C-alpha cells in the first residue's frame, strides 16, 4: 500500500540561478521532520525549514525536485528563467580584497547590464558605498560575497526628502526618516523608480555600523539623517531571496511607496542593543510578501508603517495587502508591529505560522492622537503564532508616547477628547491560534482611545502559560501604565472584546480585567 502523503510541496520563486520552495507539514518555522531532496535525480541535500532555497542552478533549464520523508514524497517541476548575459564584477575592476573601494566597479556592472542580464558578485570582501539599482536585471551575491558598507559619512550621497518643481506645481518625496520626508544618506542598495529586479544569493550586505558612529547620538542629524541597508522608493515587482542583511546604520529594509514586493528566505541581524535597527519596515507599500525570514535586531523585527502626520495628510497612502508567514523573530522590542508611523493607514494584513523568541512584545499595534483621519488600522489577522518567552505577547496601544509631543496632555489624556481630523481609528484586530509559553507581564494589554475605542478585538483559540519567575514589566509604552507581572488580558477603550476558547496557566490575576465601557464576550469555555 502506498504511503499517505503527509505534506505539501510548492514553488514560491524561481530565478535563472535559484529557487525557493515551501514545505507545509504543520510546522511553523521549522518543518515537523527533515526532508531529503533530490534534483533531477541527484541528491540536493536536506531541508528542515518550511522555506528552503536551492542555488547553483543553470538558466533556462528544466528541473524535477523531489522531497521525501518516511515513505512520503512530493515532486514538482519547473524551468529556470532565461538569462541573456552574466557580468562578473571582477571584470569591471572589483577586487573584493576588503581594502579597495569597489563601488565604481560594481556600479558600472549594474549600469552596463542589459535587460534580462545577471550581475554576479563572486566570493570576496567588497568595500562599497551606496549602490543604485536599475530595472530588468538580477543582482547575485554568491556564497562568501560580502558587501561591506563604508562608514565615513562624507562618502555617502544624500537623498533629499522633498524636491519641488521649479514652478512649485508639484513635489516628490525621495527619502524619509522615521515617517517624515527628510534628507537621509543613501542605503547600501537603493532602488529609485525601478521595476522587475531580483536580488538573490547567499551573500551578505553588512552595514558595518559598529565600526562608525552610526549608533551614537542617533536622534541628531549629522550632515543628513541615518540611512538604511536597503531602500526602495516608487518601485514595483522586486524580489529579494536569500540575502543576509546585517548591522544597518538605521532601519534595515525600508521599501517606500512601492508595490508587488517579495522577500524570501532572507536574514536580518543586528546586536540586541543597536538603536533603531528595525529589520523590515515597509512604508505605504502594497502587495508585499515576507516568507521564511529570520529577523533578530535591536528594535522591532517588523514594523508596518504609513508615514507620520504630514505624510498621512498629504498622500494618505496606506500600507496594505501584506502577507508575513513562516518567519522567526528574535530579541527585538516587538516581533510584528503595526505603526506607530501609520498616518496613511494599515489594512489587510495577514501574519501566520511564525515563531517569536525572547522579544519584549510579540504582536504589537501602536498609534496615538495626531495620526489623523487617514490613520485607519483595520483587518489585521495574526494566526498560528508560537511564542517562547515573549514578555508581553499581545499589545495594542493607542496612546504610544513617541515624537517630541508624545508625553503632552493632548496625546496622553485619559478623558474623552473631541473627535476631529487628528483622531486615528483602529477597526478589527484578530489573534487566532496563538500559543505563548513563558509570558511575564500579561497575556494581552489593550488600550484604545476614550473618544474612539477600538471597534473589536478577537482572541480565538489562544493559550498563555506564564513564567513563575516573571519580573514586572511595563507592557505598553504610554504614560501611567504601571509595570505588571502574571496578569491576563487587560482591556480599556475597546468596544467589543471576544474571547473564544482562551486558556491561561500560571497567571495570578483574573483572566480578564476590563473597564466598564468594554463589552466582553466569552465563548467556547
């Protein structure tokens, strides 16, 4: 009798030289068991992660890939993309010796590359300044290739925040710093209005921020504001696969006003105490997928953004149609965060099958008065999430004390204020099939605006087990929130809170503590 197939195998992406597959067998970040891979009948190693990439493929070639485990197997066939030419950056003068400035040589290869071409950065240590992409090409960082970003600020081009036409009839935003259009240093890899670009490989883009002054006096402008490792503005149809991004001067990956973006099997790392090194911050983008990433940084691992007040009022561009799955988040302040720069709105977000380890907070929504009427957060779904020693698993905070006026009476007032064009909105947020082990502060802290409560929060089939040695922690960054430990769901400023099959172990307070305005609905025991 044939074995029953207990998993599904699918193709996420194929380039001229690589592919990324998805193995679904009930695992979240790692597969439930290892799989032996064969490619055109030859061993291709093994896979123990749900998202796995293969490299060293040939262009325009048909492949048959089989994954097998315990008598069960799945097969898929695909053909790699065609490739008109490969340009090796060493032929353009790059040395890769860690000393020579290889920026001109690599930039020349990129600019020379014809449509459908492939720029290869072979193994080596390449000292570079910011590089700029062009459309319809592949940039390939081979295994052992490292782009090491220079640290002298004078060596960086500056991207202007706002550029106005001579007649004043129009303006363009070319760069942002923390949600405002401000002059910033260009990123290690920058795309401005490009499309149909693939950045693939097993190489590294290293910001080397620890070797300069990027992590010192971080809220002071020095020539310009700190830049990113990867920045897109007005781009579409961009795919990044396999690359390791490390030690960014500021946010690591920052796509802005871009669409149809895919990030597969990437890694983003920075020391736990590195300031503002968010791993992945799409801002006012749509149709974005982040699948199979490992993120471990000194700030939020993922933050979905849509500008501060001026950007929301002027452009009103939301961050929407976002899919995040099979990712690992470690050590950051928040694992997945919505906001707080969200004045254009954040909508239609799906986060699923992710693992979070030792982050301060897990699934985090944050906004504040002043984000404005376009600042609508709605249709946010977090499901099949596992947490290990996340101190505060679920946090929703409408009184986040960011920005110079963050502690003002207007932002922090606990009384109902008039609803006006400055008032943001939170619609429906769903937490489904969340399992959290080693909780400390509380299971959930939900804090809405008195004048505009959160419409609905749903916790469905969630389980929280507390660490008996938990230390008190402030769960939400708002004035007047006291440190707490071993508490359940704390809710205020929420119209409707639904608890469907929610269980807790080890809490030393009631499962739910809510204000009188919050309607609490319990179902399923």
